[in-house]
């Protein structure tokens, strides 16, 4: 099988792990954790990075840090991985589902503004969702497939309504927007993931980025059981979300290779785009000229068709292709979440096919994927 997206562990990973064992620093305090945080901050242009056990944990801590709480609503694009919605639910809040735009497949700034203008009203300090009376507490844009959302208008709307922004940047390390790196896009907090299928992995892990020292300190406090001093004093409900030195050791070795990994991912994406540009009914993933995707996943969208149909045809040829996210509006836990119309998401999500795109993918393997997909599409055309 040519795998979809696997780790590329050819650097200093084993050596740094051995250092953890030799030094007896395997837990959540250790030199690799500090170094990983500094490396992540520097790679993303953020002033501060707080390493966490996972991206999901980072999202939960970040939302808690900006004050999301019980019964609140948080604006979220319906097209995302379920971890973004789950983090909101873990705060006792609900996602308020919005549409994505064609240009990025991320949160549509216009849909955001329309929803806030039509559906909310201010009462004292609080912004309330008129229909339910619930407080609107934050906005979570999601950088889909490693491509930044159109952040300037999103931030402008957020400021106008006094709402904090927690960006789900799980797969966006290495991306840029209007020549700014992912930690400099105006969000109060941005959250990365380092799970096994991400461009840079720590085995599992996450990081919360901030440009404000006090907010980063609040996240750090929350992720370390809100402990005060060195005894058993805790000043609020906190979480045990700190990354371990073992995870950070792998993360440090990986981040040393970030530029090479992102370059490889972009090359793979370009090859697919070129190979499929002539095929009827096939569209490349969005590539607006004002952002550079980190190309976490490569693939295509199969105009108006169900990408799931292609998966078994490719698997039969030894290729691990997959359909992509199913929207939150379709997920059992969020069926009754408040929502606005999502025509773009509804049209796109079934058509997205992800293709092998590990940074270690060889050109021979990519050529095999391209040939197999052409064959599958031709077979489909014959059946029709
Ligand atoms: C958009 C998005 N958000 C959140 C996450 C959760 O990250 P983690 O798996 O590190 O918890 C992922 C992971 O794939 C993701 O793609």
C-alpha cells in the first residue's frame, strides 16, 4: 500500500529520545519541552508557544483561556475535524455552525459578519444570540488542509463585535497569509497539532501560540493543573495537558526538518495539480494568490461527485486514498447545534479526495498514484 500520510523520521528523533532516557527526563518537565516551545514560536512567528499533549487539548485550554464557558456559543465553520467542535463542547458551550468560502474552504468572513449582524444583539457587556439568548463567546476559524483562512476580514469582524479569536491551525505550520507566518495572523490564540499525520509530528502533541505574554501565561497555567507555587495549591479548575519531554524530543528533531518537509509537501501538491488539471470534473484544492498553503494534505475535488466512490478503486491498486472531513452539521453530537445555511460546505465536502502525500513520498510512488487515479476516472467514465 502507498500510505496516505505517514511520519518521516529520518532526522535526530532516535538520538534525542535516547537523550531523554539517558538523562531520565521523560515526563512533562525537561529541556526538550522548552526547546520545542522556542522552536515552534520561531517557526510560526509567534512571541510565545505553550506545548500541550495534543491539538485537541490545546484547543480546550485556549478556549477556556479566552473565557468560553457553560452555555456559550462559539462560531465555527461546519467543515472541520470534530476536535474543533469537541473542544467547544468540553467548555460546556456549543458550536454555532457557519459556512466556508470557495477561496479557502475556511470560515467565510462574509457569512460570519451576516450571522453576527442579523442574529445577535448587545446586552450590557454581553453579545447575545437573539433566538436562544445564549452568550456568543468566541470565533474559531479553521485553516483547512494547511491553507490559512482569509484572516484580515475575520479579525476585523471579531474586533467590531469584541469577540476573541482562537484559530484552529492544527495543520498549518509552515503556511503564510499575505506574507505573514501562521502565528502572526491576528488571532488571540492559534493552536497547532503534532499528531502522527501532521507535517511535523511529536508522536502526539499540540501547541498554543500567542503574541500576548499574559494570555500565554494563562494557557500555561491552565495546562499545568492551575497550580500556584510548588505545593498542592490550585486556583481554578485546570488540566494536565503539558507535553512530555519524550514527545518534545521527537518534535524538536522534526522541526529541524520543517522547511524540507513543507517544500516536499508543496512539490507533491503541485505535481497532482499539474497531472489532473486537464481532467474533466476534477478540481485542485484552493490556492488563493494571497496565501501559501503548507499543503498538509494533497488531493482533488471531484466536481459534484462523491469522492468515496473512488476510494475502493484506488485501494484495489494499492493506494491509500481517503475522503475528507464530514461536516459538523452531519455529526451526531452536533445535529442540534445552531447553524446558518452552509451551501458551500454542503456542495464541497463529499467531493474531496485526499491522496498519498507523505513528505517521504517518492516520485515513482506519486506517478503510480496518478496513473491509478486516471485509470479509476476513466473506468468511471466508461461505466457512465
Ligand atoms: C482541524 C483539526 N483540529 C484539531 C485537530 C486535533 O489535533 P490532535 O489530533 O492533535 O488532538 C486536528 C487533528 O487532526 C485537526 O485536523
